[in-house]
C-alpha cells in the first residue's frame, strides 16, 4: 500500500469527525424552533357514582367553567361519565357558544339518585377516554373523581396513556376513600 492510499480514508474520517463536532457545537447557538401546535384535545372523565353526590355543585361549576374557557378556542373537548359503567356523553369536538349550558347534563345525571349502574368503574372510564381521544396535537385526560374504584385497578388503564404521550390529571371531588 502506498502512503497516499492510506491517507485518504484517514482524512475522510477526520473530516467527518470535525464536521460532526462542529454540528453538535453549533447546535448550542442555533435558535430554538417552535413548531406550531396542531391543536389539543381533552377528555373529562366525570365520576357520577353515588359517592360523589355531595360534590355535585362543585363538579357542576368545574365542568361549566371548562366549557366556557374552551369556547371558540378550537380545543376539542370530550366527556365520559361513569358510575358502574362508563358512557361517552360528548364526542370530541370544538366547544361552541352555548355548550356550557348543557355541560353539566353531559357530565352528570340531572337527578343525583339516577345512577345507572352502582359502583365506580374508573378503569373502564379511563380506557374509554383513551379510545375517544383524537390523534390531535397535545392530548390530555382529566379525571374528576373521589378516587373510589370498585371495579378493576385504574393503573392498568393509565400505563398505556403515559406511553402514548397523553397527560393524565386528576381532580379530587367528594370524600377520599379511607386508607386500608
């Protein structure tokens, strides 16, 4: 092998290394690029079981405020109501003016005694919320509950949400379950 034949691969490798180091070092000085949001979608999962009866007015206020703030923003809002079984009461879509007036009916039965199925199936409600979320920008599930789960551990439904980048928040209403 000649000296010339050996040196060109070394020169190429050295040049690529210098280029890579320059790109990495220069990245520090590059301006941040913020990508425009594709919108957002939020599913409100509302506990409508007997154990939240005492918190109905607080939940009514919360849900009404959510709808008023979302009006005209383009944010997609869904509602899942659950007791012993979940139900999608509002499919995801933008909130129009006047939707706040019907928000409570979507979130809870008008009559506190009109619970369809006894218990709290929080696990199935979170799974339904996950299925209802559109593949749209920032995605979030907000659970409004007293935390009493009487069917299935909610952890089993939460893990796939976090793996898919969905943010899960919980807002506590009613009495917290007794520690065991």
